[in-house]
């Protein structure tokens, strides 16, 4: 069990690092809709954008490995919750991976955009904008199964005391705030709320700041706790 805990904690932290690296290399979680600038930027440094896709795919693969390991480690406490978080996070990973397929389409469009002019260039730009819109929607939708999965193992943490109860409660609150923000966005895309920040060409921010910040803190703390506990057990 100690080895599984260590690997679960390591993967959880690595997931955060991988997605941060992907964003750093130009693969925004939520893109603005200025497709002209986006396509030009991709074409200026296609290797950098390809690298961002690789990091994103690593991130998505690690999500699956993480939830499977978490199920192996804690699933015996509650089979139902274990199945819920495993299936939910795998669905999230698959949706995000499909988004990376669309990023490859953007890469091809960027090549076309650089050699196009006039009406053809405008048509390529419009197609790029459509891809960015649908990518944004899919990312937001993927946060619903993410929320369900995170909420499931947070409930298990509280119910069975497998981690410090305060961490479990923290995860429950963070998950609810995070998920509620994205549900509101999906139901009413033009919604504005005190914790949602406006962006160019978007009515809301990519991540509800309060819920997003709490989720990041929760995952970092849980990852560190799992590693520390596994070493202590060993």
C-alpha cells in the first residue's frame, strides 16, 4: 500500500507540473478567440506548440494512471466511490485528449494560414476560431467529470479517515465551488459573477478563481501528504 500511495502522490504532483508545462509552451486551457494571432503564433514556432501537445498528452495519461493507483490504494474502503472517481476522471482524460487532436488541426491550419491571403486567409481564420470555441467548450465540460471524481475521493477521505479529515473537507468545498462555477458557465455562457473575471472575446474567465485556486491547493497538499505518508509507513 505504501508504494501505491507514494506513486499516487507523485503522479498527482506530476499532473500539475505537466499541465503547467503545456500551458507554458502555448497550449492554453481556455483560449481567447483571436484566431489570427493564435495561428500566427503557432506557425512562428510549431515545435514549441508540438511540445505543448506532448506535455498535455502526458498529463492526460497520468490522470488515468493516478486514479487507477488511487483505486488500488483506497478502493477497498468504498467500491462505489472508487468506481465513480475512476470512471469520472478517465472520461475527463479522454475529453481532454480529444482536444489535443483538435490542437493538431490547429497546427495544420497554421501552415495554411501562413501561405494564404484574402478570402482564403479569412476562411482559415474563421475555421480556427470555430475550433478554439469548441475546444473551450469541451474543456469546460471536462471539468464536470473532474469535479465528480475529485468530490468522490474527497468524500472517501472524510468518511473513512484515510487522510486527515480536514483535507477531505477542504476537497469537498473546493470541488463544489469549482464544479458549480463550470456548471453555471455551461448553463449560461454569458454569466457574470463576483468570482468570475472577464477576458477578451470571452464573457468569463477560464477557471473560476476561488474554486480553481482551492483545487490547486488541495491537489498539491494531498500529493505531498500521500508521498510523506508512504515514506512514514515504509
